[in-house]
C-alpha cells in the first residue's frame, strides 16, 4: 500500500513541493510555486515525473501570500492528482532549529512558538517557513505535520568546533555558535556514498562538498558530523553564488563606519557577493564558464577564489579527520561542474586525491566513483535528494509515536 508523504520547502517568495510514496520511494508529484507576493506568480505541477504517465499544469496569476499559494497547490492536486486526501503526513523543511531542535519533530503549537523564537537567528528563512507550516496545517488539518531541520545533522559537532572565540556570556545569551546548514543533504549523501561503495558507514571518514547556489562542506566520521563550514547563519564558509563565505569579521564594522546601514550590509553579503559580487552579477557556473572562455579576467579570478577556498577547507578537514576515505561532491555545481571537481582534485593530488579524467567527464544522475583505481581517497559524485531524506525522516518520526 502506498504511503504518500507531502514534502514542503517554503521560501519567502517560492514553495517547492513533492509527494513521495514512502513505501516505494517513488516521486508521485512535484511542484514549484514562484513569485509569491509579486505582481504575477506562477505554479508548475507535475504528476508522475519522468514516467510515461507524466502530466503537467502551468498557471500564471497573482499569488499574494503562502495561504493562497497552498490553495492553488491544492487545486492543482484536485485537477491532476494524486489525491491529497491520501497523504499520510506532511514534512516541512525548516532551516534553523537553533539549540532547541536537534532532530526531526512533530509540529504542535509549542514547536511553532519555538520556531518564532528562533526567527532572529534566521530572519530570511524561518518566517516564511512558519507561514508555510501554518498554511499547510490549515489546508491539511487531519494529518501529522513534522519539521525537518537543516541544522539537525550538525547537532553532533563537538564544542571545539561549534564555539566561536567570543565573550562566552554574550554567546550564551543569544545562542551565538556554529549551527551548520544543508544537514539533510550532508546526511543523505554520506549514507548513500557508503551504501554505493558497499561499505559500513561507521568505518568511513568522509568529506562532503554540497556545492549549489548555497555551498557548504562537512567532515563526517563514522556517519557523525564533526565539522562544517556554515555557521550561525548560512553565510559562513565556502564561496557561494551570491554569498561570500568567510570574510574578516571586521568588515561589518568597517562598512558601517563608512556609512552603510545594517540592512545594506546584510543585502550585500546575502545577494551581491560570492561569484556574483566578484563578476558583476554572474552567480551560475554555466555563465561563469562562458565568461572565462571569452577571456573575462574577473570571472577567471572568481573561479580561482572559489577553488582556493574549497581546497583550503578540504585540507583542513583532512587534518581534522586524521585521514579521509571518501570525498563526495553533490548539489548543482558538485554534480554537474566536472571542471570544478577536476580543479579541486588536481590541487589535492599530492595528498592522495587521484581523479580519473574519463570517469569525471561522464554525465549521469547515478551515484558514482570518479577516482582512479587505487587512489588513496575514493572520490565520488552522489546526487543529493533532500526530499527523499525528508520523507524517510517524516516516516521515522511517525513510527515512534
Ligand atoms: P540551490 O542551492 O538553489 O538548491 P542547486 O543545488 O540547484 O542550488 O545548484 C544550482 C547551481 O548549480 C547553479 O547556480 C549552477 O551554478 C550550478 N549548475 C547547475 N547545472 C549546471 C551545469 N550543467 N554545469 C555547471 N553548473 C551547473
């Protein structure tokens, strides 16, 4: 019997959704609602994607808020199927769990209040997440709703890794520490890598590079995260599409004294930095590659900065783990940009990361090894699947009740 689970990922202006059958792990439907709150919104609903039964619906109209977005989603399910009445539970991707939520939880009033309390830590992410949860609970009031946290997988970080070297009282008052993000992806990919190799997760030291628009890297010993690059917020660490990753903490005070407001600095760091900042607006690797081809020096430098940072982190995590068995690339850049994987591994070759150029060039949606036979470190590409991981987490929580 099918156990359809609805997975929701609510951003400020978009909602991604999927229905996955937790029994067969087949995707029954996917959808994307965009431009919520803007003059003209869109909804794309696909049933049975990638099969001969595939059907789609596209809609364009103003979508003022999350409640209206979910009303339109419900309508799309009623028009094309599958029936939302069959859905057994709803899993909500939730960005910041703070110190309170260290694992997936069933949502009740106290959980929603807890998420509200955490909003100052994730002002861009948690408020739209809460709006989505409330709208979904109103839409599907008779099934359990659970929250799956981006931070949960990193709740195992040792204190030495998550503590910032600042005033301890201040840190305690505001919960200032490294939390880490993209945890659902790091967790899924590290398990999948071990399973693909036919190895026991407990026996492996892994470094996972989640390189999408946002990017983060983790060091995982025996399935347990011991270090990761994102911090109090998803700004720290690697160079990203529009975020800088690590900068000198003195930068903020410097710019404030030069006359920029906190909001201007925040927008600059979240939206106008990273690859986009260094190139005058190009955040996508496909466009960056085209610019480099055309001889653009800023694009070449941006690529160099991206690789330099990634290599520095991998070297650091290699030292922390005291040796690494598997290096994994995932997410949009990690899965598709063979040149990034090659540039990184070429720099790391003296440390035992021997990439196989032919295997690296293969395009595939399957998890695969791309290192040379006999390479001291096994290098892999493992496509991430956060929705599948969320469906598994949702079912696991329900089974506990
Ligand atoms: P998000 O963080 O939004 O989930 P994704 O994991 O989907 O991001 O990654 C999106 C990024 O992946 C794009 O901005 C682009 O840089 C990169 N990307 C996607 N497809 C390709 C490709 N074929 N070649 C190179 N880079 C790609």
